[in-house]
C-alpha cells in the first residue's frame, strides 16, 4: 500500500506501519510500500501500542509525505 492510500483510509490518525519497501535519498529513508498493522485512535494509546511492536513504525496521517532521518543522534 502506498502512503497516499494509508492517508485516505485512515484520515488524521496515528497508524502502526510495517514497511515492505523503502528507498534512501539525501540522508532520508522514504517508505514506498507498507501495510497498516493497526490504527491508533489516540496519542495516549500510542506508547502502549508501539511498546509491544518495536519493529513497526508509528506515523500520523496528517503528514502529506512519509520520510525518516537515516541517522538519528543520541
């Protein structure tokens, strides 16, 4: 599923994503193909849901594009 489809199906909410395909450009990781594992109806549940799923990516559909920094500083 593409990000545009995710945004259409889950408007203005947090979703937990499983990323199948991604590309790297200019120090950013851009997911291209993904599956929604779960929608997270409120920010209060975000921590609880993601704590049990460390391999999945939580992201909010308010964002028009999806991209992540490749290198995260501690």
